């Protein structure tokens, strides 16, 4: 027995996330701004679609381990914005916005950094070439993704089973030492990205295999962080947000999650690729146990946090996120333009109100190539969250409205040079 | 904004069910004993697989409007069992266990009956033959499913938009007048079976079309019933269970629900056909806000309620349900044999612990014919609730154990003559 299981999995236990949701707000229509990690994280930290920062590419979907590129210096990250008000800042966990020292968190407003510079399946052991099975093995010999502190590699071949624990200790330590002043902690767990690893304490303990073990350990980590905030006595002036950078990576068999009734997963602009969990927690400010059905996005977190901290949102560039404080506190509604679904640097779809128009779709399973739709496909996501029933023929006026919103979006976007193509020989 | 949405739909609002779950116990692995309504309801009321009562058939899946058959008189229903202890009993809503007077609820232990004798899409207007579109029209002229009180038709062509409201009034009235003694109310809503109808108060009010409207009205009805129990002051000695007779009827486009991450829906022995929502509520007895991950079935409700009322479970016949009071109160665990998935009168699959073995499957979509599996398919439902990964090759010992459990089940079953074949000319 347990409480809640707030996003509905029948057997994986997430008591700390459930408690967080019971004490806070759970979103049901929350979006990451991209279908894979690098662009999604760039959008989260800048409040801007990745097309504006060059942190996306149609072919090279994410930064590779030998990539020379990274988040451009002229982007303003949430950490940089908050530093204007004296916030102490830390990044713990997966970065994936640039491996070279000049692209690491220290150059983007973070006082402290501890974690992996990219995904935990990157940098395999040189000279060995394993097939697909490598993703299903808990093989620390094979994966050589380094752990970095500041800009230095402190462990070239970490035991990945310790990652969740190490990130958690680091986060808790940061919270404990920062209780004198305002702080911003960006904690990005490496898992449940494959290959999966869980600590001894959690390995084999869930009903849902290694994937379940990993999720239950992440849940434990959330509990530790919230407990640290309470112990530091800062829970009533700290906004905590739990979310993800994309949907489940469905090609990895049992080492994947599930998007429930949503269609497809990671890598796709179907809802399963970009609609993600989101729980917002702020005792006394965010009402307890509320389900929020309004649309919101990771980019909104930038605009919202900057405003809450009393900082001006950068005025010299387009910011795509909007301030959703009114949604969080339940004090009102927000005005929102169309939400745009990019795959890489290409606009695939757009959502306006309940309606989503797909110009192009691409399956992570079937023939993995773009499938253009002319006329485009139209779904009412609030009626049909699984995107099963194309109702384009019935709603020509809706399509016109979305087309207009998309034209407006396109007119306001100047694609930046992609950072994802420049490779440095290892 | 709203609270909870306890089974995870992103936009349909179910505040009363969510509150019921927050105050009670929500199951995540609860089963109906059949994939369509007649056999499922027979099992619920008798605690026995429908193969034992003859209330199933491979071809005639449910009782038709002109069927002469019905639940055999020698079956002991929950209502009959409880009458032994002086319970007042009522059935409100859809019956579907026999249309002739000798098969109506009055002959099966119910003091009162008000509702439709079968599904609300039966008995179409004679002489008209509409196609598939008839299911998508709110056409009271076409559907002529009668409303019965006791054994008399009181409305031959009821306005189906009033059904949920009428059933609710009837249930509330019964509760109000029975507060002096013990009572058993079996309330079986006609919706969300197609054709869908919602009252004026709810029509067009949800974000999820008519299906959403219907669910939100059913949720309102649950709220009315629980409020009536509180008003009568009997909530602390009343067990209330909310569940369904099968999964969503996925062939009905937007007039269907969703089984979330479960595979398939109504009519199928994949999980989506038979794993159903279940919320149990009993303030002071059932702990609040608990998620119950143990397996339980509608048949268990028979055995549990009979025992709770101090009645002996019938000893002259096999009863398949088990007493799950220990699960409900959180006081212990229960011993369970294999759960058997029948489609009609044929054994398709069996679950033992987390394992499910499919001998035969059949899709409600594709080519709708039985697909035998030799060797059978094996899934770990707790790891893989979506039944995607056949792991039969890896677990021969598990298969042996399930085979033994199935053999034991088969040895204990004598299939009864089916009640579903005997038709009377209209």
C-alpha cells in the first residue's frame, strides 16, 4: 500500500513525489520545449525556443561528446539573471549544454557545478564496439562518462550506481550551506536516461524491474531535497519544480517508461514526446493538492522565476516563456500564444487553446523519416489527448487561426547558427 | 484547477471521485471477471466466474433484448445473501442479467428495482436500420430501451439524457428511507456505454466532448450518493465501492474512454479489457488516501461483503471471490490463486502473482478472431503493465507454475449451460 502514485503508474512507488503533489500543484498539460535533451535544457534555462540559441539541429539532435559547441555566451540563463539579485547558484547533475570548459555551467552563471557534462551513455570505452545490448547492461567498465566538479574531471569512470546518491548529497549540501541567502539550484538527474543504474539500496526493490528501481531512487532523492529545505527552514520561500526534459524513450524496451494515454515518446512531436510531468511546490504560496489543467511550459519557468526574484526579464531579445505565477498561486489566468513543437530546427506542429495542428510527424518506431501532412492534421487535445482523431475537415476556421499564429511565430524567429554540428576529433 | 484526477485523465474533471479516493483506497490492479457486461455483472453479484452460472457465451457475448435466459435461480446473489441478515436491498440502473420478469432483480434478492433491463443501445426502433452513426447521435426517438420499476415498464422511450439524474434520485431516496437498518444498494449506471447522453446541466460543459460531459455527470452522481450517506449519518458503517464492468469500448472513436497505458479495451482479455478502476470508501475503516497495488477482483466483493455482514459464504458451490477485508483495512495480506481471464466461455489467459500467461488473444480492432499462442505469451504485469514484452523464453519455471494453477482451476470448473443462446421472437 502507498499513497497516491500521482501520475498513475500501477506499481512503481513514488511516495515523495506523491506527497509533493499533494502539498502542491500537479500539471496535466505541461510541455518541455523540445523532444530531446540538449535543446530542451537550453530552452528551460533561457526561456527561449532552442531555434533562437542554435541549440538544436535536424540531424545532430543533441551535443555529442566531442562537440565544440555549446550554449552561446550571449544567452542569459536563469542562473545569470538571478545572480543580479545576489542568488547563490549551483548546477548538479547532467548538463549537456557544452562540454568544453568555456561552455560548462561556470560560464553560464553557476557558482558551483558537479555532474556529468552530457548523457550517461556517451563516451563509451575506446576500442570496443558493443551493439544494442550495451544499453541493457549495468556495465561501468564500458561507459566512461566523466564526473566533473567546476571544470575539472574528478572521476573519469564513475560507478553510475552511485550517481543519484552523489547528486542528492551535493544538492542537500548546497541547500544546507546556503540558508543565509537566496539560492538557485538546478538539479538534473542523469537517470532514467539509459543505461540504467540503481544503488544497492534500491536495486531489485521495486516491482517494475530496473526501470522501477531507478524511478523509486529518484523519488527518494526528491524526498531528500524537500527534507533539506524544511530542515533549513526555507520551504516557505522556496519554489520547487519537478519535471522532465522529454517523454519516455520508448525504443528501450523494458528500460523505458510510459507516456500513458499520450501518443509516442521521446524524439517525437506527438504529445508523448513533449508533454511531461510537472509538480510545483511552495508551501503557503501554491495551494495544496491542486491539479492544474492549463497549458504551461518549461520556458515559463524562466520568466516566472526571474519575475518572482524581482529581476527584469531581458528586453533585448525575444523571450518565449511567460510568467505563470498567477497559475501557480491560483490567483488568475494567463494569456498564451501558440505553443510551437519543433523537432530539431524544424517546426512540426503548433498548439493553440485545445487544438494542435501537425504539419509534419515522425515516429520513433516505424520508418523514422519525416511524414509531411498537407492538409495538416488537427486534434483537439483536451477531448482527444491520445491524438487519435484527426478533425481537420470539420474545423477550417481553427486551422486558419493556428496558421496565423504560426506565421506570427515564424516572423519573430531568426534561427541562430546551430551549435550542434561542430565536432572536435577525440 | 481541481484536485487530484485520481486515475490520470488530463482534462476530465472528477472532483467527487478524487475526493472519494483521497478519503479511501484506490486500486491499481483491480479486475472485472469478464470483458463484457453480462458475464461481468453475473460474476460481481455471485462471486463466481460466469462459466459456472452459464452467463457467458463465445458467440453471443451478452444477453440480447429478446433473450429468454437470465441468471439462474439457483445462483445466490449478494442481495440474497445479505437478506439473510435483514438487509433492505435495491438495484438501480442497468441490470442485464435477464429481461423476462422471472429474471429481473426482484427474483434475485432485490426488494426494489428501477432501471434499464439491458444496455441502452438495445431495442432500437422497429423498422428502422441505422448504421454505425446511430451510436454517435443523441437520438431518443431511435433508442427504445425501456425503464422498469419492479417488473413493470414505466417508460418505454425514456429521454436518456435524464438517466443519470433519475438513477441518482432513486439511489438517494433509497438511502434516505433506509437509515433505520442495514441496506445494500447496487447502483449500475447506464453510461458511459454508447449511445452517450448527458443532461442539460452537463452537456457541453467538459473539455472532453460528450464523453467528458458524461463522465463529469457520473462523478456528480457519486458525490450525491456519498452526500446522502453522510446526511443519513451512516457513512461510518457503510462500505462504498466504485468500479466498472469492463474496460473502455475503444471502437467508438471519441465516444470511448482510454485505458491509459494498458493494452486494448472492452471485449479483450488484454489488460485494458478487464483491469478497471476501483475506489473503496469507508470512513474510519478504510485508511484515507491509500493506493492499493495488490490484485483484487469484483468477485471478491461478494465474499467480502457477505463476511462483513456476518453471513456464511455459500458452502454448496465453488465461490471464486476471496475476502479482501484485510486489504481494505490495511490489516494484512490475502492468499490468492490464479486469476483467470475468460473471453466468453473460453479460457484465454491466467495471472499468478505478477505473471500473466496468454493462451489465446483477440483484438477488438484488427482481424477480430482468436489468435492462439503456442507456446503461450508471458508478461510480467508489474514490470510491464502495457503487455509489450513477451518474456516466456526466459521463465519456463513460471510458465509451469501457471500451467499447474490453470489445470487446478479447470479441474474445479463444470461449465453450466449457457443462458445467452435462447432467443424469443420479438
